[in-house]
């Protein structure tokens, strides 16, 4: 069943997507697709040709924002898309940008059951989204992602990486949340989890075979942390 949208998160993200000048917000809003997703599709095409990247394929984006990544998949490969986001402002923007593409959007949280049939999706995107969930919620989401993916389908997972990230370690020390490895986000006011590589591999191994892991650099400026680290995972459903 769907759960009610989180008040603080919904308010924050609606405000972000209402910003006319992205420099005033927390996000660097863009209509361009994620470079990490582009790298994933290039890798997938080298491995399998257009087996998974074609007009018969379907993609689900959990936390789709303004739809830029689903638009990329549809525009370049003809993929049909479904996008979820907690922000009505984000979904409104996504619908405007996606008028010519076969993409559907829904304002909803990713907590709880995904209302999509079993084995109906070719690709699922979880990009900087599920780190806002609690451990049991993340585990249920992984079960649901595996359920809706076709056998051999792909999860593209991107999130924050704790390993060698001084900013993340500082936030864990200064503003810890109840769950180990989580802190209260200073701007949003909700718990945010930051993963180790080992934790990600363990969490995904129940349903997926990990084919590739790509980690961002340490982003140090004069010995100090200048930017958060991220990790991208190319995972195939077992």
C-alpha cells in the first residue's frame, strides 16, 4: 500500500523545484541527463547491444525529479518510462518536459509497495533517492525492485559513499540519527543514510549480481573535503 508523503521532505523538494534560479537552492537543477546514467547505458550497450535498450523496454525511475533521466532513455532508445517523485512541483515540471515521450508520472513516496506488475520492467533507476529510507524500508524496496524487474533486468543504483568522505563522517558525528550510518540532514531535517561499499554489496546480493562499481574521487581541496563522494552500481537481477 502507498504511504502518505513525508511532510518535511515534500515541503523541501517542492520549494527546491519552485526555485527559478537553481543557484539559490540545494540542488543543481538541470534538464540534462545524469552523466553517470549515460555511462551506464554506454556500458550496457557494449555488453549486450540493444537487448535492454530498445522500444520494447520499460524503465522505472524512483525519485525521477523533473524526468530528465527517463527522457534521456526514451529519446535515445525509445524506452517507455514510469516516474515516481514525492514532489508535486517536480512531477509538474516532468510532465511539461515529457509531452512528446511515452512516460507516465505519479506523485508518491517510494516507501511501501510499488504498484507495477511483476517482471514488467527492464531497468529500474534508484539515483540519490533511497538513502532517505530507513533500513527496513530499503530492504522492502529492494524486494519490490526485484519483483518488478524482468529476469536479467537491471538496477542502476547511485548513492552517497561513506568511504573516505570527510563531510559524511563529520555529519554522522555532529548530527547522528537513530540508525547507524545515518544523520539528520542539516537543511532538510530528515534522516539520510550514507553507505559503505561493503554495505551496498551485502544489501544488493540477495537479489542481484553486481557487474560494475564506479566511485567518484575523494574531492579534496587543500586537504579538506570539498564535495560528497558517490558510488554507482550496475546490478543485474539474478
